[in-house]
């Protein structure tokens, strides 16, 4: 093949995980406590037993051509009681990072991914500005103990998502409902936490890359000609994209873009969040809308649009999460290919995209949804803890190896076109 590859040689291909979702037995955080108290519908328990099986999991990643892997370290393991660092936990994470490096996989390390040590949660977590000191101390500890092994740092994951579930919809600890003030404080507190961590990591480690992971739904008005729909979409976009990125973007070496879906917004005169409108569940145009098992619309164009828009920040963009909860393997492979196409289009347009990380390496504990949603490139058997590669894992490996997108029509991952045409009328009903 003589044409230029679709992805540059330095491009990071890999998957993302988060400690509480895969490790198992994370006993010292606010999620575990709420699970035990029966305040959450599901318990993480042993999760994927990744805490013990990480080497085997990284063998899989390596075998399927990943050259990067995003993971989070669990603050509550490192500092189970305030100010008392557990050296065994730090040693464990050293071994984990060495295991990645030893396989030629670049670690992308998240410092905070939704869970908190219980003592930090009890002190009000991000809603209290004073608590930032505790986070800064944790970052210093981690930088000192693990800094030599990590070049890519994600300070915090999705402040807006945590703020919403923890303080507005009330389905995550500490189960606040309609508490917009706490939600705003959480986003502000986590933005400060990002800036603080940025300074610490650069002061201690010099030339590393530090960013944060932003949940980036593409927001659109359902009826663009209707002023109130447009207003709802604008205010939603302001709250979910513009402001949170602006708040944290001061010091930023890259932006982590977590992209799953678009929000098609229409105005509703009633409801708690009326300023932000509501998601339109009905049809939109000719084509049937496709939704994941999370109820999130599949809309690959939105990834390209977000990458183009965030390119204005002038820093490289890392797709730090993208994936589909489904039991339909063809749909999973198509989702992967369609989103990688969106990334390739952005690259061709000159956007600096430095990598793409699929959510997730394994089926895992999907927060309040439990183990039902299946996001993995590898299926997890929750009885034997065996992992099985899915077709999308093979497709991803093929693309990562060649750095080229296959032609969907000639690819073994998809049914022949005649079959898809016959299926279309049914899908519309
Ligand atoms: C993101 C989270 C990640 C996972 C995916 C499906 O919002 O960052 O932990 O739950 O959604």
C-alpha cells in the first residue's frame, strides 16, 4: 500500500479502565460503603479481579496491538485513612505501571476517577474548597512514588458527570437531589484540583503531559428554527462543554475527550432543569436513531465535531474514552470503525489528535448500572474471570497495526451489504 496511513506513527491506540470498575475489593471508598449500605442497586465486589489479574490483562492489550493504556489509581487504597499512606498500595501501582512499560504500553494515569476515600467524602469532597489541600498532598505522594513511570497524567475524570449524578439526579454517593449549588461547587472544586495537580506534576516531574478528561456530548437543538430549543441547547452546551473546559483549560497540555453521544435537546416549560431543556426521545429525520444499552444515542459525527471545536484550545486532543454498551458484536465493531473514521477526518482537517482509547478493555462494573452493560473489547466471565476477545478487539488490533481504516464493505467484521439492506425496514419500526 502506498497511500498515507490514516493515523500518524506516534498515535496512541489503547483502552481505558478505572480502578473501582475493574480492580475489585476497593473497600475504603465512598462507593464501596454505599454499596454495603444497600444504597446502590449493585455491588462492585470482586469486579474483574484486575487487581490480581492485571498482568494477564496487559498481555491481552499488548497481544492486540495496544501501545497505550489509561487506568486510574485508587486514592482510597493509597490513603485509606487521612494522612496515612499505605506503602503497599504504592508498591502495587508501581508493579502495575512497570508491567505496562515492560510490554511497551504507554500508561495514561488518572488520579481521580469518581471514587473518594470515605474520609474525603465525609469532609464534603469537592464542595469544600479547603479539601483541595488533601488532594494536593495525595498528588505530591503519587508524583514522588510513581512519577518516573508516567508521562501522561489525567488529573480528574468528568467533573460535570460526577456533579450531576452525585448532587442533581442523586443516583451516586452522596445522593444529593436537585442540589445545584453542590453541583456547581463540585465542578469548580475539580477544576481547581486539576490546576493544582497540573502545577505539582510539572514542578516535580518537569516535562510530562497533564490534562483532564472531559465528558463531551455534542449538544444540538431538536428544532434549530425554534428559539426556545436553541436557547435550551445553548445553555446545556454552556454548562456541559464551554464552561467546564474553560475553567480547567488554563494550564493544559492536552484535553482528554470522552465522547459517547449527542444530546438532542428540546425546550420543556416544566421540570427541574428547564433551563437546559430535555432530551428528545423521538425520531429525527429519515434514518432511525440508534441507541446503546445505556440509552445513549450513537452519533459518530459528534466526535469529529467536538474534536474540531476543541482544537481551538491549541493543545493536542486525546480521545480518552469512546465505546458502546451492547450485546450486538457487529454494532460494536461498526461503532468502533465509525468513530475512528471521525477521528481520521479530524486528523485530515489538521486537528491535533494524539490518540484514541476505547472504553473499555474489559466488561466491568458500570457504576449504578452494575455489570449488565457490556463495554469490553474483551468479555469478562464473572464466574471464572476468563476474558474472551470480541470481534471488535480484532478489528481494533488490525487498525492499530496498520494505522489504516479498513473498507467496511470488504471487512470480515460486518455482514454483507445485502443483509443489512434487508434488515433496514424492520429496524425502522
Ligand atoms: C464515563 C465514565 C466511565 C464509564 C463510561 C461508560 O462517563 O468516565 O467510568 O462509566 O462513562
